[in-house]
C-alpha cells in the first residue's frame, strides 16, 4: 500500500547562489559524502530530502543528515536512513528517482508499506 508520495523541483542556479550566500548551509543540509558532489547532484539531493519530507507528511522538522542520498552499485539512487527518519520509515520501502537537466533538479519519493 502506498503511504506517501512527494515531489520537489529545485532551480540549480538559485540553489548554488543560496549555498554561496549562506555560510555553513552546505554542512547543515548534507553529509560529508554528499557535500563533495557537484552542484547539480547537490540540488537533486536537496530535492530528494524535500520530497521525502512531503511523502512522510509529518509536521515535525526532520534532521537533514538522517536521510543521506547514496548511489547503489548499479547507479540507482537510494536513501541511507539514520536516527529519527529511520524510526519513521521502520520497515517501509522507499523508492527514489532523481533527475537534473536544463538548470532544474527534481526528485520523486514514494513510500510503500506491505
């Protein structure tokens, strides 16, 4: 059964400007492994975290580092959950799709429980 769906779209240039303008924003949003990636990948990962929050449909603020976007050996993106978010996800399956093209990064998240 689908429990939640979230989508988010990020303007890559605007996101890059925000990171430049706001000291420590990159460190607050991303794990060290994520922070080392190019700006288009960072924007897509930010979109993924926003889409996850929408899919979870919780009124609580969620810790950004508790949902790390990784790539499986196949290249497919996936989440690595920790802490508060791991507890919320529990045994659910989380599906993630990322894209970036023409200055836009996007992500779709679907949460499914058996």
